[in-house]
């Protein structure tokens, strides 16, 4: 199996474009995470206790993983399933495995 890292931009498009509602949900989550990151920056500026900062970093990591898993679920249900139905499942499954490996390292 090829364990190479996936490119940052594959040049591909989703089989089924995200709905406005789906986009908004993900964007809202990312904006919350962005706010949490700004909060950590302020904590550092204020020289807050290390453990308090680390707890917030852990919360951000968990929130990012949740966003990632929701995107991975959608990808599997739409893009990978579509590729399998069209007979191109091997490539899509290998790509999914690579992204899962990459995701699990973070």
C-alpha cells in the first residue's frame, strides 16, 4: 500500500456539492474554533497557567477532530459510495484509507 501523504489540493470536486446548511454548520464550528484559538492567544498574553492553556488546546483538538470526522463521514457516504457504484471503488477506498491514516496521526 502506498503510504504517501495526500496533496493539500487534489483538484477534485465533491460528487454531491455541500448544501448551504451543511456549509453553514461546518463554518460555524470552524468560527467557534477560531474564537477558541484567539482565546488561547489571550491566555498566553496574560501569562495564564500552563495547564489551563493545555486544557483549551485539548478542547480545540477535539473540536477539529469532530469537524474532520463529520467531513469524512460525508465523503464516505457520497464520494466513496458513488465511486464504488461506478466501479472506481479501489482508488476511492485507498484515498480514504490514506486520509484516515493522516487524520489519525494528528
